[in-house]
């Protein structure tokens, strides 16, 4: 008989968003006329910009005749997109990368989940807490995370708390670790790291021979010049960091599926015998074996975000969401709530008043204002006592939600 | 320091298609005026059909306005496509599946590579030989395949030879195995299994408590009524088999990326304590954690292949390729070559004359006829002495290639 990978069985059966949906659905059934506004799940609401739509139509037309049809593309992505990325996302920041250091994917979730395949199951990992659950769950599935304790912590994962007490700036780990996951601007807290703060992490990694998996999915939301858009803005990072990008939040591609991963050739890992090996060819081999490239249409769509019109159009949408964020932060602060994030990221991290738990605050908000948020504890133990609100709603929904919250609290 | 997953290092550095490209490029450099025809890589050449093109334009227009925009879809795929699959691919064959037994993906390569994550690293696996390299390589990466011997065989993989001697009908394994990969109609040989032959495999699996990973990517090419399109046409298969489908070859989606995996709820694996667990929720968890759904556009495109016009149009293209296959088989047989496959699959499996090796035959064909094939040994040890030709060329290319081969051999 085939034996199960029993690490899968360690994952709890209930999922955050399923639990939320259940509570919302019960409330809806009992209050069929309630006008529920969801500022919970981090999905975008604004349509694709005209430059992207045009590119998709054009690419579709190419697929309609044999002379311009595109079959299998390179597993690593098309050169037209890799070159556009180099030219637009990195060169203007003084970062020189080679084309074969860029790997196009179908969104950051796949690669942030798959990247851990390259390293041994017994490497130690650290995560900031709260955090995007994929980082931990993908390590649980291979046995690297250990066992989940009653305190909600996995035995082999080092948690670096981010709370109001440390102003959401995680402390460097007390011990050395092999791998650290960082996501900045952060989901779920919406906070960012300044250049000097990120420099501390790169220096720690270089000193301790640590690998950083850096998730930059929200970099397009950065407003302050002091916040780096890429970890490679920091000297030495190309020797210790892999970086993940996504068009999901940058250009509303949550339904289109496209992103990319940067694996600089200088990043190495060690064999048991101490030999150093570059990760780039290993990732290339992984992608060539288990991935067949991203849709040609999605890649042409991503390319269009770099055209002069495309850039203006996606900027306009980001400004739209960040106007929500500013409005939310001001309003919620005015009524006395403690609110974090939202300056350089599309999420607001709101502390529950008077020591309430995340879930209690979630329920209070749902039952009394009909606004859905995400309980912070779902993102990790240090998320307890907070909820996340997204700035991805429409202005109208957001304003209405704020009005109701203002009236209740 | 982070330690590498050293199973990756066991993979040979050279890849079949890279080696082919190298040899072809050298020849091109030395013979710049040679008109090379590639019947090597299994990519399609005919454009997407009008029904699919129309669906893509329509879906693109939906993405252009907020009211019809689609963000994150379900990781398991949209119901409109899952229902179309149930209604068109299974119900007409008397197969009743539930919607949540269908998982939409971005092509069969990802899922045939990822499915092995669900089982323990020490399960025994068997493959027919020659075979699609992803099955073995994905097991190598997790350590399940063992070590590669000088004979080209991995120490923990059981090889079931398919050669002219057994008419490409593999023998059941002598010992019991935990997992068997089957691909029918087969890549690379282009051969198929009759209903009675497939029944033997299902019965073996049920008797031995073996899990079958069944790759049905080429089922649309089946011509004979006696060849099953789905393993679930065989009684009992829903208790032991997972099935992979793809629109790549069915509808020319190699650049669009869409397929699906069937995980019936009755398929179980065991814990070390002998408890039986259904694989369906484990796969669901895997997909929810490491995958964010296939592009909405690709899913609408796949749905269009089931419309009345879509069905006729994709059938026409398949007939076009199968006309190539028939023509190739007849012509090559006429000149005395031993040719297999091509009746129910888009590949021809050609035995090298007078005991030549695969690579020698490849070179002879390249240098003398300027036709590129794929050396059979690249698909496994039992592929030695054969080459693969695809029927995916245009009529004109195929005819010209045959003319040249006829003149030389």
C-alpha cells in the first residue's frame, strides 16, 4: 500500500478564510438583509488597466494564426518580459541583474511555496510573526517545521514577533538560523522596513551565512523614499537573498497569474561536505522539471505594465487604493483605535480595543457594523489581539464601512 | 549555512532537449543553408480554434470593468469549467464524478510533478520504460528514486520495459509496488492500451493495494473504440487511480496553460499505523497552500473547447495531426523501417535500422535528411535503439521530411 506523507497530517484542518466565510454565512442566514462589506481577503477590486487589456487582446489575436501562434514557452519565461523587468524594476535602482537570474512564474504563491524544495529538510527557519501562512505551511508539508504546539507555534520554526511593542520592527534572531522569510512591505501588518533596518538583516545574513527569502509582492505600494523596493538595493544582498515579485497587487493580476522570482548567481548553499553550490541552476532545474512556463497571454499582459501608458495606469490604481488606506488610518485613529501599517502597504493592522481577542473583535465588527475583517491571530501567534483591514475596496465601500465603524466605536 | 537538498545533485546535468538543440545548432552553424525540419519536440503547430479565441477576447473584456472583473479564483478552479468537464469528458462515458474531485491546473506537467508530495519518500515506484522524464525526475528530487546506476536506471525505481519484443505492452511488476505511473496513449511511444490490458493494471492495483498515477494527456487522439479514454472506464479504478488531463494537446494550449487532475474520493493511502486516508482532501490542501488557481482567461478558454463549435474545431485539428501520423507510418513502413505508435497517439516510435543506437540514428537523420527527431534513449533505457517523431508538424513540413527520409533510406 502507498504510505501517506504524514507531515501533511500535521496541518490543522481548519483554514482561516474558511472559518471566516462560515461565520459570515451564518450571520447572513440570520440577517438576510444586512449589507455586508468585506475588507477581509486581500483581493483587488479595480479592473485591469487599458494597456493590459489591449495587450491581452493583441496576444490572443496572435494565437489565432499559425504564423504568430505561441506554443510551449521557455519554462523560465520569455525574454521580452525578463528584459522589461531588468530594465524597469532593477536598473533604475542601480541593480544590475542578468536575464537568467529572473524566473517568470504564475504568481508569488507558487514560488514562495516551492522554493523550500531546494534546501534540506533539516535546515532551521525563522519567520516574522504574524506572517503569510504559505511560508510555514509549505515547510510543514516537507517535515521541516516540526510539530505544532498548543501555543500555536511550530517546534522547528523560530518566530520573530512584530507587535506594537517593538513598533513592528522584528528583532534579529538570538541564535543563528539557516533561512529567514521576510515580507516587506508586510502582509498582514502593512508595515515596512527602512533601508537601515533592512541593512541590519542583510548584514546578519552575511555574517551568519543565512539565506533570506524576501517577498516583495507589495513593493509597488511604497510611498516613502527611505523604504527599499528591492532587497538588492542593499549591498551584499545578492549573495544571500532570493526575491519574489508579483503582478497580483501591482497591476491587479490576481486572476491573470504572473509574477517572478530573482535568484542571483552569487547566492549559494552548502553540501554536507562544505562545498558551496549556486542556487540559480538548481532552481532552473526545478522549474524545468515541474513547471511548464506561464501563459503567453499573462506574460504579454505583464510586459504591458511597463509601457509608458501602462505605468501611469497602474500607478493610478495604486494611488486609488492608497487613498483608501490613508482615509482608513485617519478615521480609525480619530475614533481612538490603535492602527498600524497603511503608509507603504495596502493593509491596516488594527489593535482590538480593551484587550479583546482577534476573533472577538472580528465578531463584534461583523455583528455590529456588518464589516468583515481578518482576525490577526490567523497569521500567527503574535497576531492575536489585532485584525487586518484591506485598502482594496472601492472608495464607496470603504467610506461606508468607516462610517459604520465610526458610529459604533 | 543553509544546506542544499542534495537529491537535486543526483540529477544529471545534461538534458535531452538541450543536448538535441546543441547538436542541431552546431550542424546549423556548419550548414547555414540547410532547411531543418523539426519533428522532435512535442509541441503543437496549429493555432487556437476560433471558439477559444472568441472566449479569450470575451474573458479579457470582462477583466476591463469592475462589475465583471475576476480576481482570485478558487484554487481548485471555477465551477463553470469543473462542471463542463464532468458533463463532457466523463458523463458520456458513464463515469460519475463529483465536482470536488476535479482540480483545474496550469497544465499536466505541474501536477504529475507535484502529486508525489502526498506520499512518503520511501514508497516504491514503478514506471513503464521509456517514459515522460518528469515522473522520475520529480521523485529523484525528493529522494524517492535512489541513485542512478551506470545502466541509466535509478536504484529505487522499478522499470517495466516496453519494446518491440513485447509489442509495447508492459508486463505487470513481478513484485508488488506502492505506486505505478502509467501514460496512455503513451508518450514517447505513441502506443495505447486496450480496455482489457488496462483492466489488468487496475486489477493488479486493487489486488496489491497499489496507487496508479494515470496520465491521460493524449486521450483526445484515440481513434479505436477499444481504447479507454479514462482509466475510470475500468471498474474499480476510482478506488486506486488518480488521472491527469491536459488541454495542451487536446486544444493546442501549450502556450495557454490549462489542464486538470481527477482525485476520486475513494482513493486512499495508509498511515504507518494502517489507518486509511482519502487523498482528495490532502491534494486539496496542497493546492490551496502552494497554488493560486489557473488564469481566469485560460479557464474560460478551456470551457470553450466544450461548446458545439469548439468541439468540432478541436476535432478538426486533431484529425489534421492524425492524418500526418497515418501518412508517416505508411511511408516509413514502406521504406522498410519498423514503426510503432501513431494509431491512437500523435507520436511515431521508429526503430533504428541495423542495430544503430538512438543517438547515431538521430545524427544520421539530421546530417543526411536535415530532419530532427528525439533519441529514444532520452526517455529511458528501453528507449535505446528508437527515435520519436511527432505528428504535430504541418502537412507541408511532414511531407517534405518524409520525402527526404524516403530518398535517403
